[in-house]
C-alpha cells in the first residue's frame, strides 16, 4: 500500500515536469474559440457526477464497515418462551425437575 501512495505522489509531483507550461496560442486565456459553451455545461455535469459518486462510495464504505450480524443482535427480536426457560435453568433459578415440567407444558 505504501508503494502505491509513493507511486501516486511521484506521478502527481512529476506532472509539471512532463507537461511544462506552454504559451497559449489564443492569448492569455485557455478558451479555444471552437469549443463553444458546451464544455462548460458538460464540465458542471461531470463535477456533480464525480462528487455524487465519491459521496456514495464513502457512504457505502461506512455502511459496509459498520454492519454486523443482525440475526444475533437484533434488538427488536423477542426471545421465545423456551429460550427464556433455558436461560432461567442456566442461571440456576429453577431446578431440573421444574425445567422438564415447564418444557413439557410449552411443547404441547
């Protein structure tokens, strides 16, 4: 991963060397007479698409990193009567005879 960031940094720092500033053939501006106004609208649209996509990726990444198994930790799920009975038996609140009797009553 460190090599990737070094490569990206080297590429970004090296761009001015590879593409030096050149004199503009149409004066001081970057405007080319044949481009018209279409590139301005297309550029604005692409900026919206870019930022919308970036925000969507961040949201999806956060949701993916924060998700957990909802089947085991669903707070809206209520325990069944048999599960409550098993928990009471496991805690020692009831003995084996009472557990068996209540389990038999619940299974009917």
